[in-house]
């Protein structure tokens, strides 16, 4: 019988109150975070850089925040987490879903729960 294991870190859209041990938080803006939990923050909006050229696409804020969370986990700079709770509004939710759909590094590391 064939089976597979998806080792990517699950992302779930939930309130901060549902966080606990082994959970990191991805917060939009200045949402308050509990003490001790690994936290990544982002501001929704289009990714931009100074040159504004069409030849390259900069990382969006969500991709940067998730990348920093992942690297902190890998380096041991943050406590180990098995999942990420995303706390955001409608615009932030759209940015998270867009990052999962369009950024190959984000989609290789993370998945929707």
C-alpha cells in the first residue's frame, strides 16, 4: 500500500489564544504575541524594491517572515516548533496564500494545515 509523509511545516489561520508549546506565530502588523513563542511579523502589501524593475521579483513580506522563522528554527535561535499559527486580516490572509502558491521556497517548507 503506497503512502507518503508530508514533512512541510503546517500553517493554520487561528487566533493567538490557540498557540501553545511547539507552535510559532506569524503575525500581521503589531498583533500582541505571548512570551517565549517564536514570532514572525509582516505587513501586507505588494513586494517592492528600489529599482522597481520587471526583471526580478523581490520576496514578499510573508516569504521573508516565514524564511526568518524557518532559519531561526534550523539554527536553534528559536525554540523548535512543529506548526505555525497565522494571525491576520483578510489582506494578510491573501498575502499568505499568494506566498504559498507562488514562492517555491515557501511552498517547499510550509503547507496549509
